[in-house]
C-alpha cells in the first residue's frame, strides 16, 4: 500500500467529479442530490451514468454518459455512494481508469468507505479543496486454466474464491503455494484474498484481519473437512493455486462476489498480486485499529492505555 498527498487548494481550471450511486436506495438518491448540489455550487462539474440519471433528481448541468472504458476520462475523482457492493462496483471503474475512489458508506459495514452519510458536507468541502490523500491498494490477478490452456482471466480487490456449485456435494481441491502442493481436502472451497479483503469473505471463513499496510496474500479454506486446513498468509509475490480435482463436481470462481465463471473438474485457478492497484482517496489519518473497532463495534470498555 502506498500513499500520496494532494494539494489543499481550489483550482481555476475545469474540474469534473464522477458520481456513482446505488439508486435503488432512497438514502443514496438523497445523498447524491446533496453532493451534486454542493459540487456544482463550487463550480465543479459532475458526471453520472446515463442509466442512473433517470433515477436521480439532477440539474441540467450534470453530464450523463454511457458505461464505456473511457467513462472517467478527464475526471479527478470518483465518488461512490452506497454499501459494499456499490463500492466494489466503483472499484471496477477506479481500477480501469486509475482515478481515485472516495467511498461514502450507506450500508452496514463499508470497510472501503472513507465517510458516512452524515459526513456529506465534509466530503464536498474536502473534494472542493482537494484536501485528501490517495492510497494504493493491492489487487489480485486471476487466471483459470483447463488442461494447461488459459481459458479465463479476471481480477479482484477483495478476494477470488473457488467454491462448490452444488450444496449437496463437497468440492475436492488441492491447494498450492509457489509451485508446491500444500494440502488436499474436501469442503465448500477456498478464498484467496488481499489485506483489503481480509475483513470481507476471508474473515467470515475464519481468516485473520490483516492491516492494509501489510503486503501479503491470504489463502483461507471454507468449511474444510481436513485435519490441516488453516488460513495461510504468504509473501506478496507468491503465486497461489487451487486445483479442482478431476472426480469432483464442477465449481465456480467468484471475483469480489460480482463476477463468476464455472470451473469444470480438473480446472486450475492461479492467483497472484495484481499488476494494477486500486487508488482510494482518504480524508483523514485515523488508524486502521480505530476503523476496525468502529466498523465491527468491538467492545473496548476497560482499556486504560499505556502508562505515562
């Protein structure tokens, strides 16, 4: 994870912010309206997707565009309003464009978000003044091979999970790290995650919480029937692999819970550090420990701190 600063100033040049919102939520629609009004009031242009514009009460000055690869060209920031799913959708745009993403959480947890719904005025102010820092988060590059032939490529910010496709049958897999086998077991699957994803699916599967400053990859079995099926934390440059055994039901690969591909028996999934990071805009320097306690509502009553 790397961090860069931005200048705390306003600018006279033309500026545009891209806004992505979960328009199915009334709270997101109202929040989007407030953000748009605040940015336009300070002379900052706003761009939104055309299919979202019909659900938002937008002034005529707002630019509407179709979802194409160059949709963020000329934008300095991507502001996302919604829950974890919307933030991961925004991450797809952020990775493809290199534009930093600033998330405002309207859901339950929102580890990727930098602000909450009550912070909208502060968000607009910091965007106007460019008073934020940009942090790069590790991603995953994912390859699927069948009989040695590359059949699919993908990526993930949180995790790539190999899972069983049918509830009634276990998925038999062999896990591998850096070209060497680790363990064979049957179960519900395996999660390969980044530190950013350590608080998502990997956490639910029993994996450790990893501070985002730590560069590492995680491999976490899901409900494995095995004596040795513990979460593994590997070097950031390791190559993780999950091989679906030939005489097992087919499985499915999920990337960030948003994109999936079927895995036939004998398929091999390879996961490595992504070549392209996702850039996140940060408004404050709160420690990850404080964020963890707040997001998970952890009990800390009785803490006395270090002696003076």
